[in-house]
C-alpha cells in the first residue's frame, strides 16, 4: 500500500511532466505553423502582385500591337488624306472598338487638330476631342518630338517604333493611352516629315480588362479600386509616367498558409483533449498528411512545368529559364546559345507505325538529347516533335555547332520502336546571344528562322542564324506584296506553253502551261522562287486559279488535244478545289477531258482524306491527274493503285543521264514498264538529245517533251508550229 501511495505522486508528476512537455511542444508547433503560414502568405502575395503587374504590361503591349496593325498601312494614309469617313470608321476607329475593345479613338492632322472622333463604338463630332485633349496632349507632344528627330534603331538593329504610351485618367477612370503616327507600309506612299497624321487610341482599365488578366493567373475577385476607397495588401497601383497614382488593381488575396492552418485546427483541438498516446498518434498522422500534401503540390508543380510524355521542361518552364539565363548572362561575359530542333518526317512515322510508335520516338529522342548535353544546360520539349536546347557559357558559335553536330549524330542512330527499327534525322536552328541587351523573344525568333532555313536547305543538318536571314524575310515580304499587285492587274505574270510530242517528234499531243513572271526591276524571276513564296504566304490558291483560268481560256480557242497545268499540293488540300475547277471549265467552255492537272507524288503519301476526295471528284468530272517528276520522291505502288492516276511524267534528272549512265537507263525503263503495267500514259520530260529520244522510243515511251523538240513558247509561237492542227475560232469554240 505504501509503495502504491508513494508511486502515485510520482506517476502523477511524470504524467504532468509529459503532458506539460506535450503541451509545450504542441504550442511550439502551433506557433511555428502560424509563423510559416504568415511567411507563405507574404511570399504568395508578392507573387500575385508580380502576376498582376506583368499582366498589365502585357495588356499595354497588346494595345500597341493592335494599334500598329492599322497605323502602318498605305491605305490608312491615303484614305485619311482623302477624308474617306466611311473607310476611316470601318478600319481605324469603330473596328478598333468592335474587334479589340478600344474605347476611344481620335485622328489628328499635322497641326494636332482632330478630324475624327469615336467613343464607345460611336462616331461623333471631332470637337469631342477637346474634353480629353489636356490629358492626351503630353503624349502627343512627346511623339511629335520623336518624329522630329532623326530615325533611331532599337537594340535589335531595327528602326525604333514611333509610339507614345502612358497610363492616364479620363473622367476619373484610369485608361491605357497609345499614340502612333500613320506611316506607309511600302514605298508607293510617301509623306514629308512633320505632316504625319496621328492615331490616338484609349482603352479604359475596367473590371473586364482586369478579370482577363486575373483569369490568366487564376486570381479571384480582381477589381478596379478607385483612389477614394481604401485598399488592402492585395493591390497594385496604377501609376502614370509622372509617378501619379491613378487607382489600384485589387483582388482577393490567396492565403495558402492560413488555409492550411485552418484545416489543421480541428485536429489540433482534438489533440489537446486526448491522452498523450492519442496525441502522439495524431501528430504522426499529421506529419503523414503534411508529407502527402507536399507530395501532391510537388507533383502538381512538376506537371505544370514539365512534359508528361518525356519528363522534360515544357514550353512555359523553358521560356522562363531562357529569360533567367539571359538576365544572368547580361552581368558577365558569358554568352547563351539557343538550339531549335525538329525531327524530320515525324508525321510519316506516326502515319505508318501509329501514334504509340511516334510517342516512343519522342521519348527516345528526349533521352538522347539529355545524355548529349551538359547538366548545366537545358533541353525542353516545346510540343510534338519540337525540342529546344539552352547552352550556357558558350565562348563562340563553333562551340554551339559542335553540340549540334553531336546531337545530329546521336539522332542518326537507329531507333527501336515496338518491333521496327527506324532511322530518322533532325534539323536544327542555332541562334547566339549578341550581348547584355539580347531579348528572349528575339533569340527565339532567330532560332526559328534558322530552323526553317535548315529544313528548306535539305533537312538532317543545322543552320546558324545570320543577319541576312532577316533581310531574306523582308525580301520575301516584298516579293509577296509585288506578287499580290501583279495578280490584281499589275501585270508581269504570263504563261508560256511547252508542247508534248508523239514519238515522231512532229505531231503535237498537247502542251504544258508554265508560269512566268517578268519583274519590272529584277527581270525574269525563277518560278520555283515565287511559287514557294506564294505557298508560304497563302497566295498559292489565287496564283493557281489565275494560271488555270488563263490556260483554259487559251486552250478553248485551239485544237490542242489537251492542256496541262501544274498545281500545288496545298490546292489539293482545299475541299472546294474540285468545285473551283468545275467553275473555271464552265466559265471558259473547255471540255474537262482536255484539262490535265500535274502534281508531285508527295501528295500520295499524306493519307489525307480531303486530297483523296478531291482527286476522285476531279477524275469523275473528266479531268485527268498527272504525277510530275515521277521517281524522285517516295513512290508506292499501293498509293498509285489507290489513287488511280492517269499519267506519269518521268523526271528530267533521269532523262539527262539516259545515254551516259546504265543505271539511269535501267530506272527509266522500269518506270515506263511500271506505267504500262498500271495502264497509264507516260511522258518523258527534259529530252535534249537525239540519243535520248531514240532510247525512250525503244523503251516504249510514246510522249516526249524537251528542248530537243521545242522550248516553252509564247501562245502565238505555239500556234504557228506545223505539228498543231489549225486553231478553232475562239467565238465558235466558246459557243461549243
């Protein structure tokens, strides 16, 4: 009994001590939890402020880009000077409201007098400008000062943009103000310095604008807070160029730390009421819950910034690292190299082996890239089969080229995909930072241009960005503009016709229409050059329609058995192309059986349902389909049988070597026999010697074309050839 009695106070004391220690430990944990929550909330708030500030900067830049889309325009200057009010409303003012949401637009003359005013989509009297003039005037004077100075270049060497922007308060409401001069987009419009019209655009910073910014960063309760209302910690000031605060952008602050504490409070309350053992158990469970929560957050963050297929950084993380890398490099002598990489013929792997094989190819490519570069460098997947590599501390361009060489060599090794062994190649574009002022977007653009040049020059190679590539891009845009002008009646574009002869070399079986462009400055431009630009800039449909109409109008006035016109694969991808051909034939009166359309065999490899449907519709209407340059691409007998082609044209590269190279002769003979087996016609193009002609006739080829027989001719020259039947009068042919 005495021992029990003596032990009770001790047990009580031990219990009290344990409980005291437990309570003290719990208090420490709770205190630390609240401290950590406060720190987390503060860090989150700063990040939210940065998001809103960046969003506002992006919106201001967007206003400038939207305004620039209509101020650098020849038509704008012409119509404003002419006082064309309807055109101005539709293109310079109301359009800016309906399409972009700009609330006010003013157009000022050279003396800064208003000639046009628009508010909230409604055109009013120009005198309405007087209400806003005191606020807008400083920006106008700033822009006039810029225009009065000699032209300057920006950091990238391009002409600096003429724009004056600021945040202003109009009627007590903050707004984005942007003033730009109306400038010509080509040399056909000139204007003397100091005579520029000004385009003033205003977009109010409303709750709708702020909500778009907040939605991008998943912030809730974003709103405009006027100066008359108090603001909390979750607010960013709207400050003009003089440092005056015009208002605030506020939002509902995210408090991840406080939220976590609130979720833990019930568990902590229960822990205070239970025994020490239960408390220990709950603490262990709490640690486990915290660990699971952290793991979940880590996984979510990882998925947000990494590609799920390869585990590489995705585009968002890549762009962030590139900007951070360039910022770090600007403080020392280090340079940064950016490599854009694209797998060649990746679509072909997907089409022939299936998407699982394509995914496996992407995974293996990512693994090889990771193993080839250093740990300090970054490789990212931008999407599809596109990858990017950031190289740090690059002493010169040769070092970047060495890395590109190693990457190309690794990717040339065979890939094991499911049960197939596949060989692929890659194209790489390289851009090197030029100094501390290098802009990430500019470096991305240069690497992309270099990649395009690498693919255009043969694939399976790398290309370093050079300054003349920008010049080349400008030249392409100039050619595009001049081509548009020529197609709208500017002249210079015409068709020549090269006849196709029978084996006797005298009887004309038909003719191929060849497009020519005699440029007023550069002379005769190669067809391949301006056709490629037309395809790249979306003009091929218009150019092709012109060539088809012109050739059909010519053929209907002759007794040519048929006329052949080259078409682009891009035209065949247009579901309405067959209807367009039918319309041209109906308009010109040409029999569909007299029209042949020549295209390359690459279109047969696309597995494109639209192309198949268009070819079927054309053949059902009577138009004949010809495969041009046959034998130079990736031919397939199954594709030929499936598409039911009417004629094959053997490429001139084989004909050129016909009387010199036995292997070339064997290939040509095989191609002719293939055509005969498929029961389609065959034409040999590029016949230049009597020996070539004799060999082709002996092999069974019954249609010949080339300079030995006739070069491309003007329409009148073709009609004067003795092998052509006399022409039908054009009027009677049209009636027929």
